[in-house]
């Protein structure tokens, strides 16, 4: 098997990945996107997106991702709809990076843009998955407007939970913040802000046991359990937002790319550069503060420009063992049986 050495491989297919693809494609870098099976990132799981500029009437999350993918494809982006399973990232400037897909399919590249995103942490209780998008949500900023006048629940005790509760309180009739301890992880200022809002109440120490769809009820019932007394309480016809944190999808680069304590990729200054030369990172994989489609798209653009400038400015290292001599741009390399 022979294969070309790509200019750029992009791993991930949310707004960051597809924007990086669009920019690198328009720079004639012929990018290859390894987009996973469920391409499109977290926006594939949302309904209407009303806060992405350029769509005054709003747009469905999956339609927005399809449009981003189509736009990248229009300029020649190639896609592999499969998972990147491991990487071997070069340590020297100009070195060739290796990316494996589906265990045994090796791809080579001069630059890699990491855009694997983050997943909402799940409660892992019965009914959560089945009722996702039908009364159970992970993003009040995205979905609160659909719960106008409804009774709602926020699960979690951190800053995200408070922020979501405050946002949701403008739409919902009532917001119950359900948290498993009496103490909150949220900052005092956020907690105080939430406490000052009339239609936000706090239920502690409770956990959600399950979500149940009930016939004739528009929204599910959330069954709660008091962790001290064991008492069960059913909140009927409620929209629930789970805000218990995010998990960056950085497992395949752990040990090679510097990560913070929570597993987010660390980038240098205001750039998208990582600790490995020619490897850049963008989107929710890096950002645990803003986490918006538009900020992810913006950082995908930055990563594309960083990759373009790196390719322009970095001389190639001597031909790696196993590769033919000559211009690496034209090289066809038969990898050893790895
Ligand atoms: P976080 O601070 O890690 O809080 C997660 C919360 O969810 C905790 O209260 C935790 O409970 C609870 N939790 C975790 N797993 C749970 C489970 N399985 N069942 C029930 N509850 C569970 O996450 P975050 O709120 O997303 O914040 C992440 C970072 O972003 C923080 O540094 C935060 O300050 C920052 N942030 C800042 C702002 C702002 O300033 N405007 C807004 C959002 C986020 P325990 O406390 O019992 O562990």
C-alpha cells in the first residue's frame, strides 16, 4: 500500500474541524478530514440554532453542520467517515505525523489539526438517552427558548449549572436546580446571582434516578431521590437540562500533547499551536470557557492559518526511514508493516 503525505489532516468534524477544512482547502492544501461516524459534533444533537450569525430565522443544528461540510467539500476537502484511533506525532519541526484510522489504516501528514471537541457529561440514568432532545437537553443557551412557560430542572452545582439556570429563568415558568450536595462548586457570585432570581429554586441533596415519558404529558417526568433520606420525588412534565461538565475528547493524543488537569489541550498564547511542531488544536477540545459554535468556528480558522504558515515557514526534515528520497510533497511512501 502506498499513500501520499498529506499537507494537513484534520481530526474532528464540528464547527472547528469544518472551518479549518474550509480555510485549508481554500489555501489549496487539499485537507483530509477524519470526521468520525457521527460527524457534525454536538450541533448534530441540537434542534434550532438561533445564535449563529447569518441566520436571522435560525437554522437546525444538523442543517448548519451539513452546510459547513458542503462548503468545505466545495473547495476540495476529502472526508473519511470513520474514527481516528491513534496518532504518532512528530517531535521535530518538519517531521511527518502518523494518524491511524480504524486500527490499521495509516495516514501521513505534515500538519495535524486536532478538533475532536468535547462531549457533555451524561448522568447515565434510565430514560436520559431516549428522551434526549425530547425534554432532556444539555444546552440551555441553545434550547431554553423552546421551554417558554414550562417547569424546568437544571442538574448540577457548578458555574455552568448556575449560568444555565439564570438563562433559563428568563423563559421558563420555574427552574429547580437539582444538586447532589448541599454545597455548591459554583463561584459565589454566580450562586448569588441565581439565588436572587425569583423563579429559581434549589433542591439539595438530590440526584435524578430516571426520566420517564408519560402519555398525555408533553415533557417527561424526572424522578429524584434525596441522597440523605432516600425519599423519592417525581417532578412531572419538566424539561431537564443536564449541566454537570464536559469531557474533552483528547484520549488519542494523551501522552503526546500537553493537556490540562481536565484533559483539555493546552495551546501556546493566543495561537492554536500545541507542544508538538505542526500540530494545532481548536474548538471545544481547547476551550472550556466559551464553548459556542461561533467561537469554535473562529478557532478552526485560526488553526488553519497557523497550519498554513507553519507549512510555508518550516523546512522539511531529512527523509524519514522507510520513505523514498526526494521531495516529500510528491513522495509515495510504503509504510513498514505497522
Ligand atoms: P464543574 O465546575 O466541574 O461542575 C460540575 C457540577 O456537576 C458539580 O457541581 C458536580 O457535583 C456536578 N456533577 C458532576 N457529575 C455529576 C453526576 N454524575 N451527577 C450529579 N452531579 C454531577 O463544571 P462546569 O460547571 O461545567 O464548569 C466548568 C468550568 O467552566 C469551571 O471552571 C467553571 O468555573 C467554568 N465556567 C465559568 C462560567 C462563568 O464564570 N460564567 C460559566 C460556566 C463555566 P460536585 O460538586 O458534587 O462534584
